[in-house]
C-alpha cells in the first residue's frame, strides 16, 4: 500500500530471505509464548490490486516465483506461505489475496492445514447478504443498489488509494450476483446496477457511516426504493469475528481438516471455498456453519431442529 508509512519495516532482501525472517518470527513467538498451537490472522492493511497470473496458479510455479523474486508475490502471500510451512492455520481477514490463490490452497491441502478468508463481512455487505435473499424470496426485482460509506480510521486512509480500493471493491461486488442468480431470474435480476463507494473522512475516525439506496420493482414493474443508513463501529464489528475465527480454525486443525474451510464462509465477504462457488446468503452460511460445528462434534445433522445429539456425522469440507 502507498498511503501510510511503515515504522517497523525490514530492508527488502528478496522473497526467500523475507520468508526466513517470518519463519524465525513464528518460531520465536511459539517459544516465547509457550503456545503449543498457533493460528495466523492476517489483519494487515489492504494491498494494492493484484490480478492473478500464472505465478499464482500452482505451488510449483509459486516456488519458482519465490526464487526469482517475482513482484506479483505480495507480502500477505509470503506470510501465508511461511505459516503453512509450519502447519499454522491461516485466516485472511482482509481483501488482499494472501492465502486465497490456487498455489497456496494447494499447499494448504498438501501440508494438511485449514485456511479461511477473505475480507471480514462486517458492515454494508453483511446487510446486503441479509436483505437480498429476502427480496429474492418475494420475487421483488432489483434495478440497482448504490452503496456509499465514510470512515476515518487508518483502514480508510489506505483505501483512499484507488489501487487499494479496487482490491476492496472486487471482494464487495461478488455477493449480490451470487445471491440473486441473474442467470436463473433474468427478468428480475438480469440488469441491475451495483455501485460501491468508500470515502476517507477523518473526523469520523473508527465510526463508519454507510448509506444504501436500493431501487427495487414489484408487480407490473412498479418502482420502489429502500434506504438504509448504518452507523457502526468498525472494530466492534470486526474483533469478535477475528476471535471466533481464531478458535474455530484451531478446532478445524485439531479435527484434521485441511484446505479451504467452506463452513466458515459466514464470516467473509468473498469466501474462500474448495469448489470456487461460494455461498453468500447469510442464513445459508449460518446453516453451513452449524452443520460444520455439528459434524466436528460428531453430532448428526438433524435438519436444524436442534435436537439430535447422536449418530455419526461426516466431517465438514
Ligand atoms: N471492520 C473492520 O475493521 C474490517 C472489516 C473487514 C475487513 N477489514 C480489513 O482488515 C484489514 C485491517 O483493518 P484495520 O482497520 O485493522 O486497519 P489498520 O490500519 O488499523 O491496521 C492495519 C495494520 O497493518 C499494518 N501493516 C500494513 N502492511 C503490513 C505488512 N506488510 N506487514 C505487517 N503489517 C502491515 C499497518 O501498519 C497497520 O498497523 C484491512 O485490510 C481492512 O480492509 C477490516
């Protein structure tokens, strides 16, 4: 990123040398803390937009990219690689790709490490994934969804750079299409316009304010509008998700799960999943989460009546 200055940076010595340093940091943290199990949570600033290319495709290609210091390999990918090498689960709370590239997902499977991401779902996208399934259930059409928000913390300062904002936009835009399935309902959702704006506005600090204007249409194509004004606190919304993810990733590791953890999609704007087809609907994500916990606990999936605590269950993906 370009909008903030690093105060504790290390001189750039190349990817392999950086990996060794992160590797040493993880080991020394393990020793000094006395912790037997670790989880790496990526909560670093959003990186500038990175279009994925051949170096991100396979683990072999990625390793070769490390050797030649390929600049398409970003710091968040290096952190993820170092953690996976030590079989530390990785959670990506940010919109940066980090572990969410085919090469590192392959490594997670190979090293038998669970991973989850991308970009915590805390504000406007959370509301979108609550409201959009309701509109769809009632077959209300969507002409457009305009979202704008202001925030004044350091995250907002970093996102003031258009190249970082582009990374964030990419993760924010996917949810509506995933939920509304325009390919199945072209008359209702084939043509909607979706815009997302974020403005850095220092006086508000960590108190974010978000506005949504939703242009819907009903019977006979009659146009109507919904307005949402969400006044929220970024850290209060994000911190409990980070804590849940820390505990659940460790649980996944202890249960022998590996690779992308689809059942943790509930927490993310742009979920990292095994088959490349994420679920965005919040209630569907919540059911997948419950099923995941039940299966780890060995409880039968009981059609979510909440009363079956016996029988064998298959493990979550
Ligand atoms: N509600 C939320 O807080 C929320 C929701 C979803 C996603 N996120 C994402 O989480 C990330 C962090 O948000 P925040 O509000 O905590 O930001 P922040 O600016 O308060 O903290 C980010 C920290 O990362 C550090 N950093 C930057 N590059 C680094 C690097 N290469 N290595 C190590 N540290 C580095 C920065 O110096 C800073 O201390 C952002 O990507 C943000 O978009 C936050």
